C-alpha cells in the first residue's frame, strides 16, 4: 500500500492513485535518480477506494457489497489519505502531492481541503472539476458495461466478459491520441498490430481481474469530481483561488478527455503562482501514465520527472 | 430518394449521403439562396446502402436479411450511384460531388473511381481512408452494441434498446468537441441541460427506428473505407494523386475522429490543385452536419456553403 523508505522525519511526498488503479502502477515515477527518490523522500502511494485493494464493492461484505457499495467522492479518498498521513505517519506537511488522472483530481482536492499541509503540487493529466465532455465519455463507459449481457444490474456471478471488452475498446479511443494511432506508437510498447495492441493492452488491462462494480464506483467518483463542492466554497473558481501550494499543472498536449485548455482555465483561477506546463507529444492521456512496456526514460516521463525535481528544489508555497 | 429540380440538361450536383443516414437530413445545405439552389442545379441525394431506405439488413428478404446481409464497401455505394447518374439520369459529368462524413469518403471515391466525370469536389468532415484511430472508435461502437443484452448475434426480435442507448452515448463523446460541451453549445439546439441533450439528441437519434444490423453494415463500410483499395491502385497516396477534380477539402477544426491533420495529409497527396480549408469553431464533427435545431444561417453552414459557391463559380478540373 505504501512505499516507505528514507527518513520519516522528512515531509512526505504523496503520490495519489489514479485510474490505472493499483499502487504498483505508479512505480515508473519513483526510484533512484528520479525526483521521487526513496533514498531522499518518504513516498506514500495510497490506493483509491473502489480499486479492489482498498475498500471496494468486490471486497466488502454484505449488505454493502457489489452494486450496494456506497458512492465514493474524491473528498472521501482525500480524507482517508489525510488520516493515514497524519494519524499513522504523524506528518504535518507534505513536500509534494502529485498524481495522474484521477490522482490529479485528488491532488487538487488535497490543496483545497488541506492548504496548510500541501507545500507543492503537481497534478498531471487531470482536472479539479470533471468537465462536461469528460462526463459524457464516462457515461458512455457506464452505459456499455451496464447494458452488456450478463451484467444483470451488477449482480453478476461471473463478470460479463464482453461488457468489459466493450469498456476497454471505448477507453482505447480516448486513452491515446489520434496521432498516436496514426504514427503506430503502440509499436514502442511491443505490439505488432493495431488489433494486437487493443486486445493485449486494453482488453488485457480490463479483463485482468477488474470487477465491473469496482470500475463503476471509481467512475462515479470521477464523474462527481469538483473541488468547488468542498464545504466552505461556493464555486470551483473560489476553491481554486484558495490554493496556496506551489504548483506546476501539467496537462498533455493531446489528452482527449483532459484537454490543455481546461487546465489553462484552472491555472487562471489558482492562487499560489501556479504554472501551466503542457506535456508535448502524441501520447495523449498516457503521456502521464507510464504505459507498461514503454522505455523508462521516455520523453514524457523525463518531462514530468524534471518538473517534480524543479518543484522539490524550489520554495514551499506555505 | 432524390431531389430533382431545375433543368436536367445541366450537370448534376451529387450530395453523397453520410452517417446521418437519410436523404432528408441533407436538406440544410440545399435551397434557394444556397450554392445548391435547385432552381439552378439538378441536385441528387442518394441514400447509402444499409441506411434502411436503400437495400439494408432490415429490408432485404431472407436469406440475406439481418446479420446475413453482405458486407458493403464504399465502392459499392459509388458504383450504384454511378449507375443511377449515368443510366437513369443520363448525365456524363457532375459539376460538384460533395458530402459530409461517410459522404466525404464517397466523394473521394467518386473522384478516384470516375475522374472523367467529377469536375469539382467538396468533401467535408471525412477522409479518403479511415484512420486507425477512427477504426478504434468504430470498433468500440460495434463492441458495445453486439455485447448488449438482447442483441443475440444480430438475430434479435426487438432491437436492444439499452445497446442502442450505449451506442448513442459513445457517439455523443465523439460527435462534438470538448469545447462544445464546455461552452454548452447544445443550448443553441434547444436543450436545457447536458442530460436533456444526450437523451434528446443522441439517444433520440439512435432509438428513432434505427436497426442495429443496419448500423453495423454502415459501420463496416466506414471501417474499410480506403480509396487506395480501388482496382488499379497500389496505395492511398497513388489513388489521391490520380484525382483531377478541383477540390476544397474541409475538415472541422475540432473534429475528433476526422482531425484536420489527416486531411492536410490527404491534400498533400492530391492531384488537381486541392485546397485545405479548415472549418473553424467548436462544433467538431457536426460543424458539417447541419445539426437539427441549429439556426439555418449558422457560421459553419455559411462557411461550407460559401466554399461550394466558390467552387461552382470556378473552373472545372476536367
């Protein structure tokens, strides 16, 4: 659940979990020679509620199991993480909070909910408020999965294989850019044809023990994300203005569901002297995903890592 | 099936049918004061094979009905249209061939298959070869519909309502741009909320008598679109180079499945002095769709109409 190395007296670095779902999927950004070097920083990687490792529809006993699992909001994740960080680890400050995708949403939420704790933040390929178009995309995933034969209102015995494949194929169109596919960048991940990539990378990901009710719980969390809903704030803009952390906000140039203009809007409202720094290139949402099979020193990872190093070397916002 | 007005001795204007599927959906581009003025031009609007009006899975008797309907290629549509135009109407030349989306694909195919007939062409929001990313999107539609409860391998008694809704919701994310949703441009179409729009516009469209097997037939036509597969050519580039028609190629700035860079590539290979002219704005694929409820003189329609008028006033490419 957590990578714990280095002197625990230092402020921690919190790497929020994202929609790749499990803590080990974040290891691409952590290690010797990286900004998040465990020899230097106390790195914490919590798992999201609903991801199958934290409390989830698939591992919660009746009567809250499966489709009866309660709805989870971004603030629920952040408050659980806050308790972990303060009550278990006894930390008062976080040197850096960062995360990809839904992890970026949690990063924004941390900076709004606990401004006195977050010194720096680096949300990448994610947003403080789920955009309307993003909700349309999420609704399409939900519609396909819940309409599939065998889903049975979430009370399936065996997860509906074809519904999960449809879910994967919808994601395939959104997760990487048009140019990624045109340029056949999937070859860099070791695939030999487009269909090989869609089956191996996408279907393989969603058929690898994912539980549909878990997916729908996280999807619902994502759908409702909005720092403006934090108690004490009347709007997203007002919540963003309250941020004190030093921030580098990093959307990816061709991210199809978190387009750079949305984060430009967010930065224009943020306190703390936030900087917008777009990750260039064609990898779309997965510019920030450390896609399995990609070379560890690829341009996108190097770009994000450099920003994290720069932030950590610079002053705190609080 | 056809709008027939004006002196039949004039060269016809062929408006290829697109993935809005039915001839009357093209009327927004035709009329007094428009480039396609029936008082001046003999305007022909054929229906695509598989659209439920032309031969389709839904209206073909056994043994070729439903899922047994044969696969249709873009060339099948163009050859049927060629027979209509030459054998029924006795035309030797077409002053202009134009079309949206799959209609744009047919426009390219006309210019490649019958270069001696096509004087001018105006493909908008469509491509000469279905891009890999576009195929990923199409595969997601197919996966969701065929996985849905009640689809039953295409041998459904009643079309699967929830599968069609999922199909509609996937389309909803692709048909308009992220910025369209952010700016709530659906208000221009008379809707009062995002959900109202998705249900009314998208689900309404796909539940309005669409037959799943018909949708899959057209989807398969689209998936395989490539002028490079025309007999006599070895590649898409070679086929494009053979085009003689005067062309204005009009992708939409924020079309998510026919992005402008793809058409820039096509134009770079086209013969005939083709011009790339991007439709500006946030309406995405529906910049070229004459979306129901939109003001007739909206900026996108005016922009396309002006290009058609300019082409028709200028010289023929043959």
